[in-house]
C-alpha cells in the first residue's frame, strides 16, 4: 500500500525556500562537469581534429624570384605534397590527417593566403590540394618584410595561436618557409619576430632555401629565423634551388616536419566525447548512491 506524499501546508513554507533544498550537493558537481563536457564537445564539433596544421609560407617579395621560378616552386610543392614520402609521413599520426594551407609574404597587405586550409589524409586529398596550387596566379609583388608577415601568418592557425578559428584543431602547428633570398631587416628584428611567433603557439619554423649557393643566406636563416621543436626534432634549412632537386627538397622538408608531429601524436588524445560519457557516468553513479 502506497501512502500519498505529504506536503507541509503552504502557509508553513517560507517564500523563496525550495522544498528540495535538503540535498543541494547531489547534482551540483556532476552537473557542472556535464555542462563543461558538453561545452567542450560542442566546440570540438565545430573544428576537425587533425595531427598537425602545416602552413607553407612563400617569400614572394620583389627580389625573391621571377615568374618562371615562382611557377617552378608551385609545381614543386604540388609534386612534393602528392609524393609517397609526404603521404606516408601524414598517415603515421594518430589521426592520420593534417591540415595544410599556403600563404605568401612579400605579397601585399591585401592578399596573403593563396590556398585556404584543407584536410589531407590520402593521395586523393593531396591531389586536390595540388590542383589548387597549380591554379594559383602569380601574386603581385611588394616589399612586405618577413618580420611583419610572420605574426599574421601565425594567427592563420586559429585559436591555438590567438587567431579566429580556421576549422581545424591540433597539437602541433608547423611553418615551412620557402625563400630565395635573405629577408629584409636586421638580424635582431627577424629573430624577435620569429621568437614572437613561437611564443604565440607555433611549434616549428623550418626553411627551404631556394638559393643553394649562398652560405651567408643559410647562416642568417639558421641564426635568426628557424626555431622550435616537435617530438624531440628541431627544424633546419634545406638547400634546394629551382632545378631537379626542388621537389625532393620540398618533400624532405615537409615530411621532416610532419613526421616529427606524427611521432608526437601517434597516440590520439582522449576525445571530448569520452569526457562527456565519463561525466554522465559520474552523474548517474552519484544519483544512485543518493
């Protein structure tokens, strides 16, 4: 036999006092965890998870390269990105995908990003990116300096480096520069700009030097531009030129940076969905014990 639930007379209940106030601690902590997890999950749904984000940053300043050299570089990138060397490096990661974009410096302030962010995890993805590369028109030339461009370039990674979301999230942000000459500005100015980019969240700044006969230019980049570390590996300067070795040099540079990130992300991070499930289990467990 069930007895009806007896409520106190309404006159005895003080205004503003809940009848269910006796156990306020039961839901507070789990519910907070649940709401937090739901918030994380919602944010994650808006961005695709990848192992790394790679920005190909090309020196397109007036003194860097002529029209034929620019086209050679773009074709070299297209071939490098579709090479087995690069695809294998990408697929080593825990997710097996990276996000890639190409931008210019020395291009004018009104245009920086040449190819917007794309997800690459297979040869067909890489071929789609290569097709976009080959369709690029040569940028207009100006004298935007590396030290002025590296900050805006860093923010293209999105929320990881203090910029607006780019649609992807990862543990590793990589910049690979292709340059044919020493950047303008003093050594101290370029080093300060590079250090600021690294401090903002960029993990790796490497260089493919297209002037293969200039030891002084290479030394300048080594001392004042490259930096960072990923998975115990540090970036360097690859010597290339615009000849037959360009594609292999670009493939080596890209695969080195992506391979380092893949080694670091071989075990995927716990997903936000896992956090949500754990929070819900905690909530149910506490309610049952109560």
